[in-house]
C-alpha cells in the first residue's frame, strides 16, 4: 500500500453486517484511523466527511477503532476492527492449518505464542474440513484441498484465510469476499526456487542430460553423445515466457545469464517490464509460441489460461522445441504431449504440476511416461509439484503464513489480500 496514491472509494459497505458507511474526502488518505466520527473528519480534511449510516457499535462505544484501507485501484478495501483490551476478542484464538503440514508446527506455535492455538487438520479432501474448521479465527490453507461454499459458509468468525503459497485457485475467494472473509496469499516465499527449477528443467532437457542418462541406464546404446542429436547451443535461442510476474521475471534473468534471447507474453503487466528486464515483449500468445525454442509457463490458472498449451497451439512451436510447466497443471492439456513427443514436434517436456495431483495411474501422460517403448519415456520429466521446494522456502511459507494470521488476529492491517 502506498498512502497518498490511492483513491477513495465513493461508497463502502460495512463488512461486518448490518451497518454501512459511505466516505468522501477532499484529501483522501490511503489509511484512516480513529475511534470517533470527529477523528475521521479531522483525518479527511475540511471538505471530507464520513457518513455513518446505522453507526456500527464500535464507533459509538469509544473503546474501539477501525482502520480503512484503500487499494491503489480504489476498488478493493478492507475494514479492520481494533478492539480494546477488555474485549472478548482477546481470548486465545484458534488457527487451523487445513492441509499439507504434518509436523510439529514449531514455526507456527512460535509465531502465535499466547495469541492462538494452532491445530493441523492434515485434510486430504474438503469433506474433512466441515465441522473441525467451523471454529477458526484464521485458516492456513496449502494446496492439497480446496475451500468452497460448503466450508466457507460455516466460518462464522474467521478473520483471514491465508493461502500459504502463490496460486489461490483452490479457494472460492469471490464467495469469501461476499462473506466478508479476507483471503491473502504468500506471493514471494519461493520465487527464486521455482525459477531455478524451471531453468534446471530447461537445461536438463535442452542439453540432452535427462535423455542420455535415461537411455544409458536402460542400456540403450551406443555409449555416445549422438544419442541426443541434435542438441543446439542455447546462446541466442528463444526462451519464451507466458506470464512475466515474479517467477517469470526471475526465470527471465536466469535465461538471460545463459545468453538466451528472452521474450514474453503477458497482457497484464504495464509497459516497461521489457525494458527493466532487458527482454522482448510480444503482443500475442501465438507470436510467442511461434518463436520459442523453450516455452516456460509462469501465469496463473484462469479461464483464459486453461489449456493454453493444447494439441493445436503445440503446433505453433518450432519443431523440436521444449515445454516447461512449473505454474499450474491446467494450463497444459497434457493429453497432447505424448503424441507431440512421438511426432518430434516436441523435443521433450518437463511437467512439475498436473491438473489432478497426485494423478491417476491411467492418466495418458503417465502411461506414455512409464512405457519404455514410448519416446516420452526418455524425453518427459514429471515432478510432484515440487518446484517451490527448498528448506528456506518452506520455512518462509510457514513463517509468513503464520505472521499474516497473527496480524489478522491482532486487527492489524493485512497484506497481500487478493479479494
Ligand atoms: N510449482 C510450484 O511449486 C509453484 C510455486 C509457486 C508458484 N507457482 C505458480 O507459478 C505461477 C507464477 O507465480 P508468480 O508468483 O510469478 O505470480 P505473479 O502473479 O507474480 O505472475 C503471474 C503473471 O501472469 C500474468 N498473467 C495472468 N494472466 C495471463 C495470461 N492470460 N497470459 C499471460 N500472462 C498472464 C500476470 O499478469 C502476472 O504478471 C502461478 O501460476 C503460481 O501458482 C508454482
């Protein structure tokens, strides 16, 4: 948040329920804080006003204060209620770790101290959450389960759901917003780790490292470099990026260091990203595909990006090129990969993420990958959604997720709210 650069929303709904407020100001600040109407007016300036319609109790009692935060685009906002020390909200809270973590929770417990108990549910499906989660003051969600309507509607006093990770496509964040529950993510815990994995996968494919290792282990002869022919020098080859955000940008810098010609397609980053990174921006996804010797995916999973890589668009790539997906499984229609490898259209692919994780054994990609008679056996790399992983990244993810919940329990301004 950058106070002073945000515009004031002309009309705000009071998210706690019955009451609503409207605000306008001559000098709208990004953050307003106070415990009375007078205090708000003094912050807003002479011409400003906060109009309270059905004043919420906290503004009348004098024991509480609220913080109103406006996002840069002036649309998203957050209203946090600060409650005095005698309030019941200072009772020990309950924070649930919905899934993924099955360890001693030392990082989480150290972060919360006396503020809250931390309970790990280690759920494998959403059905296991309804009931146990109802009592949550905050929820930490990883990527094993999804949070949808049947769970969200039961959260009566949840102050934050934090997606301990980047992508938040496993939570109905729109419904959460309607219910007044902020959803935040942890955008930066593993930026460099995912970029390193993408580049690692790219190198092992394009240099023939994986192919040669796999064939020799299977006694496919000759014991000779010619098995990987043709391998092309990477300097000057095009590394194409879909989605030039944090990880895409980090991958771009790494590919540049290898001397590659880096291009990206991302309709949502403002002009200038190409200049700050020293890479080329392309206007259409087809243009990017047509140029890319390596196509590396770094966009979110949205209706727009679902199956962006499919049987038709793989045909736009230069023959013998490579696809690396460390973003989200649904971006690639993986059913098309075995045939593309068989025909030589793809020289290989590296898939860290799949639409269903873990996948079923009869998934066509896995069937080809496990079949010694299919070229995908030697040319396809499959990893278990592990590109994020480093000990440091995992620690960051848990620490930052816990800190986000701690802020919510204390009524402090939240960060990285996505809804
Ligand atoms: N494999 C893993 O372990 C792992 C770990 C972390 C993140 N991820 C995934 O990596 C991806 C990138 O993460 P990030 O932190 O860089 O996110 P980010 O939000 O910083 O960047 C995503 C970029 O994609 C762009 N984008 C959105 N829609 C697009 C479209 N239709 N076409 C092209 N670009 C589009 C956005 O403008 C943005 O610049 C996400 O999908 C995230 O879920 C995977």
